[in-house]
C-alpha cells in the first residue's frame, strides 16, 4: 500500500511521499524506512514523520524495542568480551560490538579499563539489517567528549523511546529544571535507557521519577510536577 507523511504504517508499505524518485534529490531516509532499488519501503510500525525540508522517518511512538540508527547515542551494558571486541546490550534485537580501539587514546599497549558489567555511553556507526550494530566511544576527531564508560555508581532505568525524544526536544524544560534543582550527571540514550547519578540515592531516585513522570505531562505542567517531587524529597 502506498503511504505518505502523517500516515500510520506497517512493515512492507511503500512510502510514496518523497518529492521525486530517490537518488535524484537530497532527501534523507531515516529510521524505519529502507531503500530497495527505486522504492522506499517501511520497515517498522509507526507514523511517517518529516523533519525539516528533506528528512523522513517512521516515528515508533511508544515502542520499546530499539532499532539501531546510525549516529544515535545509546546507553549500553558490557555483557561479554571476545578477543578484542566487547559485546554491548543496547536493547536491540541483537547485541552491539565495541572494539577496544574505539576509545580515546586506546592502543594495543594502552587498553581501556573496561570490564563486563560496565555501563557505556556510545555512538552507533554501523547499524544494518544484515550485520550486528557497531559502537564507538569517540567522535570523528578521536575525542571522547561525553562518550565512554560512565562513572561508577548511579542508576540505569528504561523508558519508552517516545519519552526520550520528548525530553530532548528544545522546547521541553525538564532537563533544564532538573539541572538547576538537583546537581547530577546524566546520559540519555536514544535506545530508551537513561543513566543518572546525583550526590545521594534519594536525589538520584527523585531525578529518575521526575523523568518518568514527564511522559504524560505537558510542558506547562512539568515545573509543577518537579516541584511536587522535590518537595516530597525535602520532607523526607
């Protein structure tokens, strides 16, 4: 079935909403869409969205199973080490691979201090339906920036992919309010996992609760919601 921007879609639908045939424009095909010969085929359920003038993707809305997409940052757990490759659980259908050389300053003699069970904040560089996802903990200049193993302690929790996109939007005040109310460190993964660490366990839990409560809260109500949670924290 032919579908266009705004339609609810299922895998196998034909996306006919591009301004002209693929390959002849600067259109960008995002997550949930796949180019096959001269057609763009839907690969997951959701709603077709358009970002900017030429980027198209399928919004999975409340889906919980993460589908890797190139360039996205994720929070994952090191589950195994095989030779020079770490296996990382990112909540996708299969585990991702992370080379020990994909860390800032890593060499054969200077290996990163990473072990099974560690939490990493990494970027996807090779998502493919035919190959396992590949991660790196450096940017294009070989610098780690905010990527890499997160500090010890803290708490990892899961949420819907819709909530991740919501709190990362520029018009969402949640992260700004949390940053000024409770000093903390945070890593937000596009795979629906968030790592957070505050100075105390109670503050860490309060930040996590505020994030989870924001899923069904309007932007105008977020401030009152945060004040309610922090008020309970101060009385304990």
